[in-house]
């Protein structure tokens, strides 16, 4: 149980800086998800916390103790790797017991802990098997078991579910969340899957190109994305963006469609509308020429172009909608659901 | 009949394999069969005639204390060579894997000794350890060791073991390095997080995971020490002093071409041939199949 504090954290490989001044405080028992596209530095950040990468500048503190110079083993952390990283020549029991043996715990204590963890993860019947005799999901459980038995202050997860099939991934996701809540251990979880991030995290740290774009709860990120990047990354299907000009009391879209102004900001802006916030309305200001329809059952996705422009738009409409391609659909949006961004800095424009 | 229609007979395939077949026949099959035949003969003292004696040469070998001694000597020699060169290669590979800067240069340099011919390798070590001129006896003198491998059998054995092992280190190094690099990095990292220091990681994780390579190299090195160290021994000690570095393959040469006991020498070489066949079988049976872990 520990809080983690990242202060002005920077990482460079030679002259190339890959992480820029990362700041963040993680509370005791919190589940933090670091999310971002490939190459954004999220794994590097996690590996720095683990002690597998050196810190170029800045400070990492776990439970109030600076750990920059500590070996991974001295940081009291446990990590679950993407490829599980089980020891292939050891049985499941030996895999889980290895860290405890090094700590010179008594045989009885080791057995007790391993069996407890095995019961929690329902892998007791596999204890004497070798990793290669297990399926992907079972290996993942063993990897988690190896982390649990150590009873560390912090769990680190490096994309642990990305090698599993879709169904198993959803199931394991729930299990990881339940397990973390039950054990109450501070956890950092890295993923590129925004759905995984939204469902797992107490708070999300969105990384892009080595910068922290936003750090907040999933709902904060969804309701008030701090930048165009976060707005486009969180939510599925992704947010629609339309260039607009705010003049007087109206917002004029690039297609001359007009919406009421939502903030005191005046000038050029980028308007963001989530597909699920577009409500079918025959007199609505937004017209979409639909060129493709995706039926998802519960709702229908209408893909098309904003009438009179080249802007790709997606609208998510509840229920079944049958339409011909080329048909025009009109929508309106509640003004509190509109997002406005500065077109130059791509930052959110507040009301 | 059908086959002939589909594959019209042509001399081309035979022509293409002919060189390889010719080499095999001239340099392997024919000498081997000659040796087999000769091992059943006893030459008279003047080399004017020979007598067919069936297995008498082998029976003599079995009762010859010199030969049995040479057998043990060979076993010790090859075990020492294998252990020394593999141990050294393992340490070097372990360090080479951690080297980040200049790794290529480091590895290339370590591979060079393999390209040195056995006789030259032997000559190199003879000069380094020459009791009157060599640099090492000069240094050893300071620590009170009187080095003279021309007189001291154990020192002579140590010298040929070192020379033979040195030459083989490069080969073992290459295989060990490849084996270590095939271990996923995350497994090592997981062990580091589990609290294992570099030494413990090496013995608990890396060593067991490269055990198939260790077994493969053990067989290869034994074969090397048994059969390919002739040049080194001939250049360094010529089997001496006395017979203290006469291993089986050197005894074959010595008895045959120096002692002119062609029948006995041929019988020895047949024994060696059986040994190498046995080792090859072991290698194919067990090395091809992955060692269980």
C-alpha cells in the first residue's frame, strides 16, 4: 500500500527525449491506467517506475521514498508482462514461489501464500504444470499469481491482456479490476486500448508523444477532454471535428450551418461533437450525406460527409435505422454537449 | 515404368553429386575400409610381408597397459578441454550480452581464435610457455613455479589443455551468445523484479534455459578433444614428456608412423572410429530433440 509521486520526470535515449516533464500523483490503493497510442512512451514510463529503465531527470517516489537509484527488487513492486515472462523451466508453483524463496521465507509460509493466490485465481489444479502446458489465459493468471504472492506495495501491468482473444480479454479485465479492489494495492496499468482504460481505471493518464495530455477520471476525460487528442482518443467511435468560426452569438460551421455560441470565446475554433450526441432532428442544423451504414444491433452508425464539405462524420443512432446510401440525415446537438478547441494549440476552450 | 515417364533419366543429377561422392569415397570410405582391413593384419619386422590374424591386434590392445593409460588420459584431457573452454565461453558470453557499446567489435575479436589453424595455435602457446624464452615461465618464476613442460608431465598436459581449450572458446562463445539472446528479456527482468541479483539470475534462469546448448556443446567439444587436437599436441609436446600427453589419436600416429606397427595402429583407429560414430549417434538422438525443461 503506497502512494506514488512522479515529479518532472524526463527520459532521453541519447539526444532524443521520449518523455517530457511528466507529473502525477497516485493515491494509495488507486488504479491508474496509462493510455496512449504505440510509441507514446507509456511502457517506458511504467518501466521507469519498475526500475527497468533509468531516470534521466526528475524523481519517482513510492510511499514517500525516492526510488530513482534503487534496483527493481528494492522497490517493493510486482510487474505483469505482456508476454507473461514466466520461467519456462519451472512449474507454476515454482514460478510463484521464486520471489519468496529469494526473500528466504519459510517453506510453510511460501506454500501457504502460493496456495492462497492459486485459490484466488482458480489455478490450484495447475500448480504442478509447466507454463507451456497452459493456455494463454491460464499463463496470464499465473503471471498475476506471481505478482500477488509477493504482497507488494505496487502492481505494475504492462499491456497484460493484449495477447488474449477478445472474449477472454473482457473477462480477465473484470477479474483484474475485482482483484485490485479486493487487495487494495496501488496499481499502474499500461494499455493502448481505450475501452480497457475506461473500464479499469480510477483515473487515466493519457500520453501522446511523451507528453501527458490529461490526467483524470474516465468521466472527466469523456465529458471535458483537455485537448483534441484526448477528445479523439477517448470514446468510440471517435469524436467528429468541424472547423467553425464564433461570431457574435452564433457559431458558423465551415459549411455555413449555424449553431448558437456556447462560450465567451470569439474567433476561429474547432468544434467537437461525439457521434452519440447527434440526435436525429428533421430541422437540425447539421446535415450528413450518409455513404455507409454499420448496424451494431443496439445502435446504428451512420458514416458520411458533412453536407457541403469533405469532413468525415459519424453519427450513432439508437435502434435500427434503415437508410439508403446518399440519403441526407439532419441532426441537432444539445449545446452543453459541444466541445470547443483552439485550432492552433488544440487545447480545450473553456466557457 | 511410370517413374521413368515422369522423370526422364538424365546423367545430370549424377554428375552434380559426383564430386561430393568422389571426395567421400577417396577421403573417407576408402581410408576407413583400408584401416579396417589393415587392423586384421600383422606386418613382419622388415615390412616385407603381412599375415592375416583376425582380431589379434585388438586383443593385444586390450591387454596393453600403455593403451589403457592413453584411454584414461584422453578422457581426462577431453573433459578438461570441454570444461575449460565451455566455462570460459559461458562467462564471456554472459558479459558480451551486457555490453552495449562496441558489441560488434568485441564479438568479432572473440571469434578470431577459431580461424587459427591447430598447429599455429599450438606453436603460439609453445612460444609463450617456452621455459627459456617464454613470457609466462618468466612471470610464473615470480610466484615460485618452475615451469618446464619438457620435463614435467602435468605441466605439459596443462599446456595442451589450455591451447586446445583456447582454440575452442570462440566456437562455444558463439553458441552460448546465441542461446542467451534467444531468452526473452522480460523473463530476466521478471527475475530482477522478483529480487534475483545478476548471479542468481544467471544460475537460476539463464543456465537452465541454455541447457540444450550446453549439452550440444559438450558432445561437440568431446569430439573435438578426441580427434581434432592432434595438430596442437604434435606442435606443443609431441606426446611427451614420456607418454604424458599421448592421447588416443596421437598414439595412433605414433605407433603407426613412428613405431611402424601398422596393424596395431589401424586397430586403434578403428576403435576411435567406433567412438566417433557412437558420439554422433548420441548427438543426433538427444541434441535434435530439445532437452526437457
